C-alpha cells in the first residue's frame, strides 16, 4: 500500500515519522510533527489514519518514506 503525502508534509524527516497499528489491529496511524526553519520557522504536522484489512498482521507492518513524498507501507497478510 502506498500513500502520497500532502504537499505541505513532503519535507518531513523520515526518522521522525511514526507508523503504528491500534490495539485491535484495524487501523494504522501515521504521525509526525516537527518544526523547520530559523527565525521564520513553521511546523510540519501529519496525522493520518488508514483502515487495515482483517487479513493483515498489524504487528508486522513496516513503512518507509520515499524521496518523492510517497509513504510505502508493507502490510503482510496473516498466514493461517
């Protein structure tokens, strides 16, 4: 699954990005907040929630941020 970040959030530092499933494993939350710039600093903020299919293992979800602002989420399917 991939998510294109809003233009205002494309400069978010990947090391400050948190991707976490909720306790029930039905939703994924992507959060980042950071300040940028010197005297005229502004705050970059991202708080997105995505639904996870019931076939996904929420404990094995991983993510990476591509240079073009696309957040790629790997969500492995549960093997029964």
